[in-house]
C-alpha cells in the first residue's frame, strides 16, 4: 500500500520548499536582515543562561545595594553594562532571561493554537456538513472577540479568584493556555480551506479508492500541503502572542516581577522612568520592539512571497 | 485610410528575471464601420491585444515596440490625460462578464451620467435624458426605472445591454468587445449579438469582436483574424475563411465546432494545448500540434503569404503555392520531387 | 435577507447568554455576598438563614434564571466598593471611554484613509513603501510603550500636556459629562487618544491598502478606465466606496481590540473610564462590578458586531450572505 500511494503525493515536499524560501530571501536585503536579527534573538534566548553575565537563580543576583545603577557609559561601573534595575539586578541579564521567557511563552501559546487549529480544521474540512458549519460559526464568534480582550478578562478573573500570590505561581501556564486557546480559529480556518481545496484533487480520490483510511489521508496527504500558509501566519501569530503577553504582564496580569518577561520588566521600569531611571524601561522596550518588528517583517515577506498575487497595480 | 491601424505590435510582460512576450509582431487595420473578429483559443493573446489597444494592460504588461494609430494619430505615446479623452469617446470597450463590469455600489444612472459628463459639458438632467434614451435604444424596458437601479437588481443579459448603452453614450468610433456573450446564458447570447451588430450598423461604429467561437464570428464579422500563441496566423474575409480555412490551426478550430461532427461522433478537437508564455516553441508556434509540421516549421517562423483566400503564415501553404506558381519556381524544387 | 438578519440576531442572543452565564459564575465564585452584607460577626445559623433568604442555596440554574431576570430589569447587583448599583457606576464612566474611543477613531480614519489609498494607488512608489514599512513598525510597538513614552515626553519632560485624568468636563444637554467642549478636557484627551490612534492606524492603513489593491484590479474599475473617466473620480468614487465596505466590517470586528486597548490606555493615563474601573474592580475583587462590566462590554460588543454585519448585508446585497466565510 505504501509503495502504491507514495508517488501520488505532490512533489512539493518540505526540504525543497525551505530551500526555495531561503534562496529567495537572500535576494531581499530587508528580509534577510530581519531573518538574521530574528535568528540572533532565538540564539540569545536559547543560550541566555550561558550568555548572561549573572545567573538569575543565584543568591547574589539581587543586591539592593546596586539598585538603579545607570548604564556603564554613565556610571562607569563595568560590572553592569546596561545598569541595574530597582532590585539591583543586572539589566542585561534580566533582559536576556526576559527575552527567553517572552519567546517561550509566545512559541508555546502558538503551538497550542496550531495543535487545536490543525485538529479542528482537518475535522471541519474533511467531515464537512453540520459539524463544519457549527465549528466555523464558533470560530467566527471566537475570533470576533479580540484575543487581548478575552485574555485580559479571563486572566483578571482568575487573578481575582486565586488571589495574587497563587496566581503568580501559575502565571506562565495560564498565559500560554489562554493565548493558545484564544486564537485557534486562525489556524483552523486556513487548514479547513486547504483541506477543502485538496479534497477535490485526484490524488486524494485515488488514495480513498485504494482504501487508505481517512485519518491517514488527512495526515499523510492533506496536511503536508498546508505547510506554506501555516508558515505565513506562524511568525505573525508568535509576534502577536508575545505582544499580548507583554501587555498582560504590563497590566500586572502576567509574569510576576520576580520572574519577569519583557513586558513585566517594562511595567516595573515605568514607575522609575519618571524619576530619572530611564534605562530600566527603555532597554526592555527597545528589545521588545525590535523583536516584534523583525517578526512582522518576516511574516509580511513570507506572505507576499508565498501568495504572489498581491501587489499589482493599475495603469 | 483605415480608422485604426496596428503595426508590428509587440507586448511583453516584464518579470524580474525574464520578459515574457505575449504578442509578436501583430499588424492589422480596421476601417470605418467595419466589423472585425479576432478568433483564437484562450491564451492566444486576443484579450491582451484588445487591452493594449486602449492602454489598459494589467501591470507588468507593456507595449514593447510597434505602433497603434487611430485616425492617423499615434496612440502608444499618449499621456494619461490624452488617453482619458480617447477612451470611451473614440475607442470604447465591452468586457467579458457583465456581472462584474458594472460597479456594484453605483447606480446604473450614476455610471451612465459620469461617462457623459466626463467628456462633455452638459448638466445632469440633460445627461440623464440622454442616458434614458440610450437605455431605450438598446431595448431595455422601463428605462427611467432602470436608470435608478443598482447593477445587482438586473439580470446578466440586462447588464450587458446597459453596458452597450453606456458604451454608445459617447458615440465612439470603434467598439472593442471582448467575448461579450461568453458569460451569458446561451438563450440570450443571440439577442445580445444581434443588438451589438445592429447598433454598430445604425451608428456607423467599427467593431472589433474578440471571441473563441466561430459560430459567433460568422453571424457578425465581415473580416476575421485568427490568432495563435500571440501571433496572427491567418486573416481574411470571414465567409471565405469559414468555407476554405487555410492555416492548419484555423482548420482545426473549425473542425472542432460541434456542427462539424456527426451525431454520436466525438468532437474533432485539436490535439495538445496552447503553449504557455514562458514555454514558447521555436519556429512556428503551432508546430507541436500541427499534422503537417516539418523540420522547417520547427526552426523558422513563417511569413505571410496570400493564398488566394486569405493571408496566412504557414510554410505548408507557402510550399503549396510555390509549386503552383512558376514565378516562385525555385521553391518548387524542394524535397521529394 | 430576513432569515439572515434573524440568524444573526439569534447568534447575538446566544453569545450574550454565554457571556451572562460566565459573569453569573464569576459573581457566584468570587467573594461571599453574605459576608459582604453582614461581616463576620454573625453566627453560622444566621448566615445560613440569610443564604436561604437570598436564594443562595437554590440550584445553580434557578439562581441563574433569577440573575438573568434581574439583569433584564437593569439590576446587575451592587458594587462592594462603591455601595451603588453597578450599572450606575459603569454608566458614570461610560462617556469617558466613549469619548476616548471616538476621538481615537476619528484620528485613525483621518490618517489611515489617505495613506492607505496612496499606498494602494502607487504600490511601487518609495513613499508607499515607506508608509508600509512605518505601518509595520507602528504595528510592532505595543500600545503601552507608546502611551508611556508619549506621556514621558509630552507630560513630564516638556510639560506640554497633562499626564493623567480627564480634566474639566461640562454637562452636555443634561445627558453626560463631556470633556470635548472645553480646552482643559481636550488637552487631557489628546495623549490618550493619540496613543490609541497610533496603534490602530497601522492596522487600518494595511487593511485599506490591501482591499483597495484588490478593488483596483477588478473589471468594473477597468471598465471605468475604458470610459475615459478621470483618475481621481475612479480612485475616490469607484474604488474607495467599494474598499470601505469590507474595511467597515473588519473595523467592526476590531471593537474587541479597541476595548482591550482602552483598558491599557486608561490604566496608564488613569483615564476615569470603564477600563480603568475594571482594573480597579479586579484589584479590589469587586465581584458584582467585574461581572457587570463583562455584561455591559459584552452587550456593546455584540451589538456593534451584529449591527455591522447586518448593515453590511443591507448596504451590500451583492454579497452572497455568508454562513461563514473567510
């Protein structure tokens, strides 16, 4: 059976597609630049424990005697390149760990979105009928509530329910789950559309006639063809999740100050911004903005590149 | 002098890596009041030709070289502003699908009045009167009422009539109709074609009818141009071409008509497909599908010869003529004589 | 058409019921109304009696029915903190939020429309490319960073504008307290509404540009060109009208985003609107107020969305009424 139906799978397999994208991105300076910066961020996030001058888990990391020291070029204190925060932590280290945390939450949340989206999208598209109508109706309604609104409300209520201390323990998990669940329809819709398009094609019919099971058809035959559109929204979704996480942390509904993400860092820095300790808010803000900016640029570039029908004009 | 003359027109689509040529060396002319048909399968470049005559090619497409003269005036060098005066007023165009040709958010009346008022100084009420007159002229019932309606309230056939009325408003000298009945029900196609023919006759307007359907051509056009893969392959009087097609492609097109097949017989379709723009064959573009193709066809592009019936670009015809014609005797000695 | 409207209304009612049930559950789970009423000095028996009297021992569905009945009569409970009807508390804050959103939306429309149209008409132009690049950049700056730094520069460093609150208000027609009609109020409004507009504008620039590019490729635009109509008329009458319909629908869907952003903006500028009130209520665990806020926001949200959908369907009958469409 395997030998029989394998040639029926369209030739657009993953490695060639990836190579195609990479070769195209080399021709576009802005996109290449964005990709490099993004890769740098990923690397820094992965290696944060190795790169950070101070270990966030060690006891002497926090030392109130060093609190609110300005950056190196203003204080001359070579121990802290970007200065220290209000609790005397080395700002550079905190930012490295914060970036790691923000990216982790963003990626995990989007993985949940992807998982839910793939399952529901495949189900909806392949089975069709009333189930499809119902699921897509739900998707519409869910999408019409903005993620931010849902997340703020849900997390606020949970915080009120659990109390502040207990909530902080669970913050990361809650963030991932809420952001993950809130946006499944985006993936589900795209997968459903792909399934509907692919379902009509001959190779799926052929596979079905040969008695390949439905589940197998969906995962082996249809899913590989949804990679391109998923790739396009993946980057933008992760960027959105990171922004949402930052906003929630800023409101005090996300990561606690003891384990700060970029948003939480900015939040704690804002109060000191007005008393002159600008660096505590400014450096994490710049870090966050650049990260989101390059991800958006990459997402845009992928979309323009993988759906080439945009961008034409008129005489 | 001819009203519109096209000479050695080349149209290319500029791509980042390579230019794709869509029209090759197209030359023809239309006289005042003449009805000309341009025939070919989809992808032959008929619509691109139509759009390039009014400078409405979609974006990467440009006129690379050649000239289009209207009433002696060169059109390819006009500015956007000058084009605005030509379009609608001198050369008008009817599109394929009436369902998407009218702007859905503007009323029929708005779309008629704006056409008049952008070319003539006239007040709204006079323009409206003129518009309603034209609606009646294309045999639309209760025109005053239709004037107020929105496109979605009209049927496809009705919309195409409205479009014809809009086009007539400005008394153009040429109408280019790009497959005007393809998107319509078979039952109303004949009516629209009849109307189109009649309004052209009544107003002395020249018509360039772009179509893939020889059945349509025979009813309307006096002269026919057959296109294949961006080139003209045959042109001549419609009746003669239909009775005695010269080019193998024209023969194929005519043979493929349902009327030509006996009941129960399969339609005689031409084998193969029209080449894509990025995959243009060498020599005569038709040779991969041509039953008479020789090595010469694969290597060289045929020029035009007059066959006695029509002007044709085909080596087979050229060779045949040479055999009969002592003047060109040196060509007759070739091959298996 | 009628069935479409009815279906939308049914859907709206279902969504509202879900929201109301969620708020009911919140109110039940958060805090103990009996303790709020009598404190801890009362004996367990007395408390039980009070619970019975209040119907707190009834089955959940019965309680929910009662909650719904009261809600329909405009009674969403009494705020623990303000000791006032929650609806009154919210109604007092509503104008501030509405004025803020309104001003932000006006700014968004004024800025996004010309920029989006320009970028669509001249897609290859360097200015269009910069507009697009800047809108991507704008999209990448989280609203709280925008708000904080606007406040820092304009209010703290340069002392040009007030940094928090709503300033003076005037009573308008005896209906609401407005900050729109005096200088102080407008000065206070400026920073928050610019912050909101700053993050919403890029979304709309991109939306308008994308829609307009699509429209400009359509056959009816080509036909309009072939009629010899002037370019401004084609762009601003033929194309823009068709562009705005989908933009309005997507704009309607952005209501949720707007509500979320007002919460952030209001917290930063201490703008006495509903969002600020909500975050306060969360800190104070003011359960009735939280649940009332949810219901009111849910109502605003569902009404705008349904209205936008129905209006879109009415204004634009050429659309095949979508059961669901991307």
